[in-house]
C-alpha cells in the first residue's frame, strides 16, 4: 500500500549565505546549469573551477555590507533550491538577482522568497529601493518581479547578449510585507 502524502510539506527557508552552504550550493549550481543558461547568463567553466575562492570573495563582500547573499534551503534535507542576492548596496539602493532550481519552479517559492527578502531589505538592511533586470524571454522571473511589486522602468539592458528589462521596487516597511 502506498504511503500517504503529507498534508503539509515544510516550507523552504531563506537563509543568509554561509561557508557551510558550499557543498549544497555547488551541487545546486551544477545540477541546474543548463536550465539556468536557457534564461540567465551562464556562469562559465571558471566559476566551477574556482568555486571555493569565489565563495570566499562573496562572503567577504557580505561581511563588508556591500552585498547580502541568501539561499533557499529545503527543510530537512539542506538542499539548496534557490539563490536570492542583494548586490551593489549603496545609499539605500541595491540590485536584486535570483535563480531557482528547475525542480522547484511553479510552486510560488520564488515569489515567497522575494517577499521574505523585501522584508529583510527594510527591517535589516535599511534599503529603500531595489532594482532588478530580467531577460525579455525570462517570463518566470518577470512574473515574480511583477507579483512582488516591481514595476518596469522602461529601460532596456543587454544580459549576456539577450535583451532585458529593468524593474524597480520602492521599499517601505509596510509595502515590503
């Protein structure tokens, strides 16, 4: 007789990136590389060859307060399902970037994680404005941005040879929730 499905699957949690995330983070990037390359710039072979040094550099930037890196971690397994990064923090403004594992798409996880991150931006990181960019072909990321209150600025950018759109989100403590 098959085991019944649990009524409630634990919600993944957004965690600030730490050194001990390294093995799961590398596995996440490797397992999803081809999926990501279809819609966001590929990290390239050097990223994987120099992963530990790159992670150390990111953690140093985070310690300096220039960036805030987060991972979406599956409850119980520690598997990383996504990355949500706040980069180039300057005078209350920063840029948002995110990527979600292929197997985690379509469940609202990215939208929920971005909402959680918006709260952190106002309550912990003292940010007032976030910018993001998404390729015009990346309908999933554009939908997440729209659902979380980002609006297109009308500015276009090139993202690894793909046309992209810039979005902005003004932050207030009540609007982030």
